[in-house]
């Protein structure tokens, strides 16, 4: 039986004895784990049940209240004065995150951050802190911001080139174990390309530190042109008689090619050919056949960017690199600074031209994804591009590059090399599987001969900002092991698959990493991300093992639980097992449905549908430890149905479709087949008065009028923050149909929801997606039309004949049901109906058709 590991996280300390009194209040919280950060022993990462559920919208005030109560543990004097809200958002799992910037005397502290995270029950579950200590300086500058900008521009021009500036920012800048009052100045230049970040001392006017924050690949080289891929679908735009590489078809309101994009109105993917200057001119062609000159790299950059956008949205739920669905700009064949390179410059990805013997890097989908991943990082953790945070920045881009390539095997053979398409014989410039093959470390720290020292290193362009490309090998090896598994440094890792590994890394970057995260802090973040994504904790165990395998310190659980499943249909049998390295004297379980057990390995059956919290409490030599997993077991009995309806021939009616759902849902697929004994005409559908009347992203997946079937998708729109459908039962969709007037009494039709072809009744929520049970409805004809009874009074007489003639020839009023006038069932009203009725009434002819 396959067992799924559930960790019971226990209190683990990385503190000195002198720091222990600060943590006394945190020790009282249930099942917490934390590391410490600075020389004063302040907490940097804590996870557990840190608060009761708080009302929606109170997360910021609750965060401040928690930090006020435990301020000594975080080395804070006044959280409300030292922390300023930077961002507040809900993610696609229903978690809420609050991101604070550290402040000092009202000034931002560069790199000082604290994040709080709330689970789906709105309980505070994690706090991540990276705060700067020992700040003691005057907040008043002695030079002006104008002077600082002039100093930065003059310095840059002396060795690089002229620039334009942005608005300077006065802040506290920690550098080389000192804290400075400084102006942060960002300077931009096109030739050579630069996005320089300067920190100018606000008292001495000296440059403290400077760095070009353009994030690029290593200069590599091999080959000419691109790989020769034949594209059958390139999204272009036709203006007059000219085609342009401008893609509007991924907008939410404009989806002619079925991409399913959510870009905002006016947003596009635009690809330019640059030459000696940026951004260059939009690539164009006159016959929409893109195969000559500089077009191949433009096509590659354009197509791969579109596919990357699609993958980012479908695999990770992110709407473009900003998550706001904005324009994505690509420039290729840039030659002003050199050849064989690529980078993200803050507004676009730029691919240089290729030298003799090399191919354009635009032909490498992993490189295109790598550069866009730098943009994603900028809008998530904004990892600073130096030392370990810079190596993590580079590594995350390699992770995304590899994961994207595995997601599109029809375009390129997926592998663990980066940029291998640079030439026919190339193995690329980095390997996630074998970092040593390119001179990169696969193990953290100086025990690996390729590790570049970051402790005794001052970042500069000459040392690659303290080895950001080289040291990325550690994160790369971790990602490979987490994806594919393997044994490294004697530690065995069971891979969880590249798609799942990417979800873990992305979520850590989105929610848990700070701008200065080290590898150890990155490990903490990925463990928290894995806990969020996989409540069984199976992923968490492998995340931890993969970090251990590459030599990074992680939180190792002392106690864990195994189960053979966390969801299924009632009656649901679950086998639990408690495990511990401690000396456990008792095991006490609460299964959430009122039943309990007091053995190490109980089996429990859930007879009723619902979400069940499971609690395990152990006694380890008198030390009680407990863990509650909220909504841990999901016992399903979900259905889609319609009530049976008795009606009559010719009637028009509304049929409500009813579902009951055990978990919150953000997408519902309902297949409907409506054929049977008699003809039903489908008219329309809506959600008026239904539980889903606020769903705002609904559409037909299939409509097959010939076979009398359709599939309709009800879906929330993440752009609008539409909430999930709560747990419950009731109508979610109304369908409107008309019964054939010739239907006979006693005939029945099924309204069938069991599905057809690839379309099944599928319910999707943040936790899982599954097929619901179909309870088909019945339409029964209890009475048919008395054709010829034009007045609908229950009998046929001369008044009906007169009314029929008057309606047919004199524009008289119609009957209440046109079927009453179709005496001969020809599905048309004409002289034949009048003749048929006359023959019946006066010449003993056949009665009107029907029953």
C-alpha cells in the first residue's frame, strides 16, 4: 500500500541560550517550527497554528497584533512603526499573504521584509522575516537627491555611458555589515544596455554600491540561425496589406484561436527586430510566410513567448509576468553590444544576434522562458541579483526554462540542459542534472570545488556579482532531484515530477522568499509552499530531502503521519499511522466526525460526505505535542441532477440543474444530453437566481444540436477576484427547452448528465478536481395537445374552425400554442390544416394528429 507522509511539525530551535527568553511566548503555540535570523537570535521563519481564524479583511490588523504580542521574538520595538504594508493579496489556493517592508524613522530599509501568511481557514500559519538589525543613524540627509543623481550619472558616464534617471528614493541601505543613509538611484541606458542601481551615501555623496541589474545568460556560442522548426500557427496582425508579429489573441475578450488567455484589453505580445538600437521595429511581412532574413529568430521569440504565457497561466495560474495580463515585449537580433546573449531589461526580453557558428538564442525555448522568469521574479520576491539571492534568481529562471521545455515537447526535445540549441553539437551553458559538467557546484558551500565564496566577496561585474551564475548550480541540482528523483551525496530523493516541482518553486518565489533570501531561507520557503500545495505532506518530505542532498540546512520533522488516501467517495476508508523518533507513550486521534482512537495505526471509515479535520496528539515522555490538519480528509458524495418534470406537448419550460458539492468550487463542467422518445428543442440557458449567478467566466465547451447534447462550463474569473462557490446544494444553471407539440402522453425523455465523449460532469476546486455522480432527470408527457382546439377550451367546434381561418387568412389572433393550429402535424400552419379540420368535423374524416 502506498503511504503518503504527513509531517507533524515540532518545535525545533536554532538559537543560543541567551536568545531563549525572547521565544518563550512562541513556545506556547501549538506545533511550531522556526529558525532564527540575526545576531540577536530573532526569528526568521515560523510555521504552525499561530492564530484562531480571523474575519476576512482583518489579516493586516491581526498580523500587527500577533507581532506586537511576540515582538521580542522578532527583535521589534514597535511593529506598527517599523513595518509598513507593501502588498496584500489572495492566491489561487485561497491563501492570503501580507507583505511588509521594514522601516526606520519612516524610511524604507532596503532588503528588510516580513511576510505573514493565512490559510484557507484564515488562520495565521506562517511568518517569514528578514529584518535588518543594529540600525542607528540620523534620518536627515546632508546632500540633496538632485546631487545624488548627478553623482550617479557622472560615475556611470565615466566608464559605461550616458543615462536617464528615475525618481531617487531615500532609504536605509545595509552593505558590508554597515547601515547607511543612502539615495537609491536607478539609471537607464540603451547603448550599451543598462539598468543600473546606484546607492549614494546621503551624507558623504560617495557611491556605496552600484550594479547593472539587467539579468542575462552567460555568453555562449555555437551555430547560425534557428533550429528549423516548422510552425503552422503564428499569431500575427494584418494592417492594410502588411502582417506584423503582434498578437492580440490572448486577451480575455478576444480569443479567436482558442488560446484561453486573460490579457487585459489592448495588451499584446509584440516582437521587434532591433539591430543596433532598442527597442527596434515590429517584425513585418507581406505574405504572412515568415522564413527569410532575420525572421526566424523573431518567429521563435514570438511563438515561444506566446506559449510561455499560456503555460504560465494554465500550469501556475499566473496571468503573464506581472500577473496583471499586460503586454509582453520581445526584441531579437540586437547587435549594439555584442552577440550570443539574452537578458531581461525591466521592460522586455532582449535576444542578441548570433555570431558565425552559432544560432540565435531565440531558438531555445528554455532561454526564452529563462528570461521571462527573471521578469516573474521581479514581480514576486524581487531577489537581489548578487550573492546567494542572485544565484537563487538565476536558478529559478533555469527551473522555469527546463519546466517550460518539458511542457512543450512537440516544439523541442526536453532535457535538463540550458541553451543547448545554440548549436547542433552544444550541450548548452548549464546543466540542472549535472552542474559539475559546466563548472557549477551541485552542493552548497566550500566543500564543493566549484562553489564561489559569497562571504568574503564584494559584488561586482568582474566576479559575476559574487557568482550568481556559478552558484545557481545548487538550486538547479535541487530542482532536478525534486523533479526526477535520484541519489546525491548518499541521500535518496523520490521525485514528484517536474510540473509539481515547478509549482513548489513558483509558490515559494511568489509568497515566501524575500528579496535577500539565502539558499537556507529558500529551503524554508519551499517547505512552506509544499505544505500549502500538498496537505498530505508527501511533497514536503521530498522537498526537504532534496535540499539535504545538496547540502542545505532544513527543518527535519521529528514526528509524522502516514495515510493511504486523503479523499474519496463515501464510505471512505482511511488507514492512518503515527510515526516518531521520540519515545511516544500514547497516541490519541480525533477524526473530525466525532470518532476517536488511541492506537498508533488506526483505520477509520467516513460514512458521511464532508471535509474533516484530523488531530493527532502524542505524549512523548510527558511532553504533549499535537497537530490539527484542517479539511484534511475529503469524503465525497457530490452529484449533479435535475428534478423530474411532468409536462405536456408543446410546452416551454425551465429546468433547473442542481448540484451538491462537498468542497468549494471555482469551475463546474456540466454535460447535458436531452434526446429521447420525443423531440426537445434547446432554447437557451442562464444562471439567474442560481447559486452561481455571480460566476463571470462561463462558456460552452461543446454544442452538438444534431445529437441533442451540449457541455457548459461555469467558472469564476480570477482577474475579478470572484469567490469560489461555497459548500452546499442547490441550482447552478437553468436550461430552457420547448417540447415538440406532437409528443404523445406517456412518452418520457431523460435529461442525462453522465457525460459523452471527453465531456464529464467535473467539479474543480482549490483542493482537487473530480467527476461527480449524475442523477438523471425525467421529462414525462402527461397530456398531448388537442389539435384543432384553437380556443383551447377542451373541445373542437365551429368557433375553432372560424378562428383558424381568421388567423390563416385575415391576420386574426394566434392560438395560445401554435401547435393547436397544426392540425395535420406538418409543423406548418396552412390551408392543409383547415381542410383536415373541415373533413373531420363535417365529413367523418380522420381526427387531428397526435394523441
